[in-house]
């Protein structure tokens, strides 16, 4: 009998620990599938960060390094500078990348480090149970913005893709979503393009994924998808912010 | 044939690192160690290495983490305030058991402090520094020649024990110029690192570098492993220099810059008929406790004088080792000031007369 579908070799057999309706599982699988399809599993070093995905080194079947909170782009810089032939990626959430790790991501992009960053934006701290993130929307209720985020005392959401796309060293920046099949396929294409940009040695590449956190949003998974589409997309528009015409 | 070059201490560290096969340097400018970065920036490209000026000390130490995980020799250097910033990364290096060289050319603190020499980071260097139960190998050279030789040794020790080796210097040691006799070839061998994340390239299992152990039993087991390693180091890797101990009445405890000043004081004391010896720790961790205990048992020894560029930090380890058998007196200067020979000699005379 012909095999029509099987789990990608890019993932180990260890079951994910993620909550129901969380999108880390989908993003992991997409990255893993791309690595398998591009035949780079054997020459990729991934950098896990701090947050719900701290142990995704157990899920990806390539060499993996666990980095301190926010420091993944610096760790990846070290790896890539001494292993220029390998493919290097970081996997970071919004607290990790857009709060504690802003300096590291900005400077890795500014230096044009030849790495890929997969940035998962779900507008909330997941692992520590639902605190306000730099990407939390105005009015969004979290455990540390119990009356909803107000700009007066808590400032405004950070649009990371737009911000990084102003840097010359960042050559490919795209924001994608995962709320239906079509968008998931587009997300996969973006991941592949980011890896190809690195393969071609062009510079820094980042894909931002709009993701859901039903547990900390206090929503059913389907409801969370709707919320992501209706509330997050207006603040975080989808599209290619840098490198639209890049042929790789 | 040995090549003799007149060099600054900081430059000797940099040259020695490259000779040891360290081709990756990450740092951030700070006085009084910036010559290391400048030397690396100029020299690394010519020798096939990488110099990168990081956006912060925090980024630099994490770049070190990335290279160390990949199995290559790597270093960073800084001075006291910058080393404080690196402590998070140093704790992660300890937890993940990654070898690296970290140089602290100390200046006075706390806070932004000053830019003149100090030894006030002794506690931070020898007792861990960051969070968690861990140690770094801490080496305190006292001359430019020693900076060269001990830097080479640091890389071997770091690799052997998969841990951070720290060169603890100070502004004087880093800035002074002395002749250095370089060997033709360094006696250092890079060992295999099968644990490194290099890309699998046919390896059956993927390698992981991590310091997180969520299960308390796993984390305790990891800590026990680390402690076992540290006990082995305490047994095998202690380095010190004892001098003039025969019939010594007073024994000085001093390292680095202070030990150089004290050497002259020993001569001056002899002219006054006072027999003074010295134990100079070269490794600050592991500390030469056995040597101090042995000297404390010598009948001729009336007491110790600990001399530091601090309010008295190493003296705690000296007192633990001496264990109350003999009095341990202290003389220290702070803020970037150095004690004069006369100051120290006056203390010695007072101790000798029983006036302390």
C-alpha cells in the first residue's frame, strides 16, 4: 500500500507538551518539514529560547542549543560565525524576542547575521501564565493588565517585523498567520524562503507567526482563531515587509 | 628558539589565546582591558579567526556560549562592571558544562566605580558569581609572562573539565609592559568534543546543549555531577607559589599585583631582621587551602598578613584554611589605590613587635 502521508523526519517521536489549540505544534511541523524537504536536517543547528518552547530541542531532530531568555540571536551569531556552512535558526516567542531580547534581535538583524529567526507572536506570555507581552493589544486583558492594556501606563504594542525591516542587514521579513489551510501553506513557503535566504548567504531573515494561546486568552481553540483573525491582524498586518522581490 | 617580545599584559593574553587555538573572540569595550579587543580586531582576521564587537557584554557572553557549544575554543574579556553583566551567561555555561575563557581585568567598584586596578571581584569570581551552585576555575597571574603561559593552560583546563576558566587580573597586570618569551609552538592539544552541536552530519542522535532540568531529581543529579567534578579539581588543579618559608615568622598571603609589591617588602623586612615568607595563590579557585594549613602548622610562623586591593575578600579563604591556628591580619587598599611597600612593611613591624 502506498504511503500517502507520514510524520516528517524533522521531528522526533516525543509527543508535544503544548496546550490544546496552541499553534507551536503546527509551526514546529512546518519548520521540520521544510528542513526535511531541503535536506538540511543533518547540517542545521537550532536555538531554543525561554518560554513554552524552551525544550523544543526534544522535538526537532537536528542539533539544538537551549539559550538564555532573549539571547538566542546572540547564541545563533556565535554558532553561525564559527560554523558558517551550517544552517542556524532561532525559535523565539514575543516575550523572549520583543521584550527581554530586543537588543539581541535588533543587532543580529543590523549585522545581517546569516541566520533565520522564527518569531511566534501570540500577544501574551504563555509559560508564566498569561502576563502582558510587548505585543499585547491595547485593551487586551492579561494577568498583569487586568483592566485591559492601556497606552497611558503600559505603552503600545511593538510591531517587530515593521521595526526590523528598517534595518539594512535584515533582507527578508514576513509576517504570516496560521488560522486556515491557505495561510498555513503560505507560512511554510515563508519558512522555506527564510532558509533559502540563509543558504544564499544574503543576510538576516525572519518569519513572524501570528499565533494563538487559548489557555491564557481564556478562549476555546476555534474562538481563539477568530480572535487572532479579527483582533491581531488589524494591529499586525500580514505580508512581506522586506525582500518581496528577492529571488532565492 | 624562543621569541622575546615587549608586550602589555592585555596584549599577551590576546596573543596567547590565538596561539592556543582560540579563533573566536567576542567583547564589548571597557577600560582597562580594551587592548585585548583591539589586538583581536587587528590580529584575528590575519590568523583566520573571528573578532566581533558585540552590542553588549550580555550578547558577547551568549555568542561565546554559541561557539563553545559548537566545540570551538572561544573567549571574551571585560572589566568588573562588564563581568557583572556576563554573570547570567556564565551561570548558563556552568549549567551546560561548556568550556570558555573569560578574562576579568578588574577595576574598582561597586557600581561604575573607577578605572584603576582593584581585586574587589574576588568573591564574585571564586564563589560562583551568577545564580546556582557552581564554580569557575579562577587563575591569577602576577606577570606578563605568566599571563601568556597561564592563558594557554586555561584553555586546556576549560576543555578538560568542560567549564569556564577565568583569568582574574587587574588594571596593573593588564596595562604593564614586560618582556614575554614565546615558545615556538604551544604545548596544548584540543580534545575531542563528541557532545558539541556541530550539525549531525550522519551522527545517529542529535546533540543538545542545555542547562534546564525540570525534574527535581534530574537537576539534583546534575548538581551532584558538577560537585563531583569540582571536588576532583580541588584535588588536582591547585597552583600556588610559596617563597621564603624557611624559618618564616610572618607569612604574607597575596596574589597578582599585590604579590609583586610584597616581594620587595620581604627583602626590606629581612634587612630589619624579620623573616617574612609568602604564599601566593595562583589558582584562587581551587584555593591552596592545604598549603596555608601546612604553613599554619609551622612552629616558626607567628601569624599571617593578607594583602589585597579590596576590603578583605581572599582573607576569608585564608582564615578558613588557617582555621584559627595563627592570627591572620589584613592590609588592603581600595578604590584603585595600591599599598606602598612602606605601608606593608609598617604592618609587618607591628605584627613582629606584637602591637597588632
